[in-house]
C-alpha cells in the first residue's frame, strides 16, 4: 500500500491526494482527454485540475468546501510542487514515469531560469558599478568605461577590444561616434 500523500489547498485545509482509477476517470471527464493527452494539450495549466481530481475521497465525493474553479484560480503552488505531489501520490506505471519526466524537465527549466536571472543580475550590477564610478558628464558612457564593461562581458581585455575595433574600421581613431564592438 502506498504512503498517504497530502496537499494543503488554498482554503488552508490539508487533504489526502489519491491518484486512483477514479481520479483518472475524473481527469477525462473534466478535461476531455486522458492524463498524458492533457499534459500535451494544456501543459502545466492542467495541473490544478488534475490535483483537484485527485482530492476526491474514497467514496468518490469531491473535496468538501473546495470549488474547482476557485481552487485553480487561487492555487499558488509552483509547477514543481504540483508535479511532486502528483508523482508522490501516483502508483508505479506509465503515468508515474510521465510525471517523473515532467518533474525532471520542470526542475531543469527552473534551475536554468534561476541561473539566467543570476547572470542578468550580475550584468546589471556591473552596469550600475560602471555608471556610479564614472566622472563623465555623459552618464558613464566614456570610452574607457564602455571598454571595461565590454571586457567584463566578453572576458577579453580592454586593449583587445580596442585593437579589434581599430582593425575592424581600418583606423586607430577613437573619435568615431560608434561604440567599439
């Protein structure tokens, strides 16, 4: 027998999650397709509906006092949390394998998004630092600050950027209005 899995719904009640044949039938009734097809058709948008279908009691009665539309609108759980609770409640088989794959993909996407956010924050911090240390009247866009910023992004030295810029234009003149690439 599978361990009891619970989920705290937006109304503050902790309820058992039962991924049963009855839940699979309710998913088809509510979404018009099987669990796997619902994932393909609606992506993560179907998760609150699927969790709701798994909150019915042993007698097949819906969770008392919990409206499915309101539940979907007020559900603040992340995609990963919803997938995890469904995965934990699901018995072994194809559906559990699908949930495991979806959970791994969602976790990877979340980690990738967080890494990208950190990169953007680092660049933002570098821009702010460059602008705050500038004594130029043109808001920090002096050639030396631009070169410092470019070298920080590309990993090359300001001298490399200057040499590449001069060789690209065929001249060593820094009076150009364009910013070195």
